[in-house]
C-alpha cells in the first residue's frame, strides 16, 4: 500500500522543462556531447537557478552572468517551465557595468587560498607577489571557512568544492602544467598590472622587506657575498632572498604577461 502511494505521488509530481545554453569556457565543465548545445533540463518545483547550473557541473563561482528569457537574473531566481537560460563566464572585453552583479566586487588586489595539490601554483603566484595561503592538507571545510572569513579567492582543481554556496569567489584551475595554470589565473582575474615580484616569501607567504647586506652577511655563501648587494628577508620565517639569476629567469618567463599579451 505504502509503495503504491509513493508511485502515485511520483506520478503526480509535475515535470517541467527549461532550456540551457552555456557559453565560452563554461563548456569546459560539460561532457563533450553537451558542449555548445541547447540542453533540455527536466525538473519539478521551482529550484533556485544555482542548482540546475551545478547539476550540469558548472560551479557558480565560474558564472558571471545569467540571462533568462532575455533578462539578467541573480542566483536566487527560481526556474520556471519554458525558461530559456543562457549562462556566461567572465567576459574579457565587455563592460558589464549596466548588468546586475551576481556577487560583490573582488578586492582590488585579490588574495587567494590555494587548494591541496596546487603547491607549485602557490609558489609561482607568491613569486609574482600575490598573497596565497596554501597547505597540502587542507580539508574542504577549512578552505571554505578561510575563503569566507579572510575574503580570499579559492583556486582549486576540485570543482565540487566551488559548489559551496558560501564561496563567492573561486576558479577551477583547468591546466595540469603549472606555467599554464599561472597564465589562466592571471587572465581570469586580470592580474597583469598587479604583479610585484620580490614581495612575498615563496615558502611561507610572509612579506619580504629589504635588508641591509651587513645585517645578514654571516648567513651568506661566499659567492653570494661577493656578487650580490640587494637582499630581502621574510618577516615570518626570516629566509633571505637576493636578485640572482633565478630572478632574471623568472622575469624572462613572465615577460609575456608583464607585456600584457593574452595567453591562450
Ligand atoms: Zn617566509
């Protein structure tokens, strides 16, 4: 009897449909056969628009604009039957000032919290002067808590982490190779003008300050002592850095970004 009642209730649940289309790099999240297609979505009730978007596999943090039946809407919009939904990522060259914002503006110089398995990316971002918290044993809840309490942007390879509603700013890192990861992040958050090499400790994210050679002389190798005069020291772990050949390498490697050329 109970089972029959459940069946009956199931049948009574009205099935609605809506059409979805995902644009540009949001297609990265879809299976190959769903990319750049109009997709039919069946649902019941009136789910908030964030839910079906994430059912398709697209984290809300990747979405910059949702247009339904020609109108821009927020994440709390409740899906209606027959809706035609267009979902867009961050635009690179389009001024969205007139559009309603899905989230608060990011800090003028964003700070990051970098998920496990992206240690190399953390070091590279620190090398470019960005404030990046990283540990190789963060739990998902820790990442989310710190992102909220410290207003940090989450960088992760785990898209499910970005489904958390309280994470407002985040990015799913696509590439596996670290140099391409850096290029993705610089482009996604338009960080080209904010690069400041030699301001962050690669190891602990502390702030680097100039230090007089005389103050650290005893800690230097003979050749370093001989050839270098400009030194920096981390305010947390006291590591000493100097402008050696590795910095020239770094400048060359990132010259393409410093010159404003768009990667990808
Ligand atoms: Zn340090």
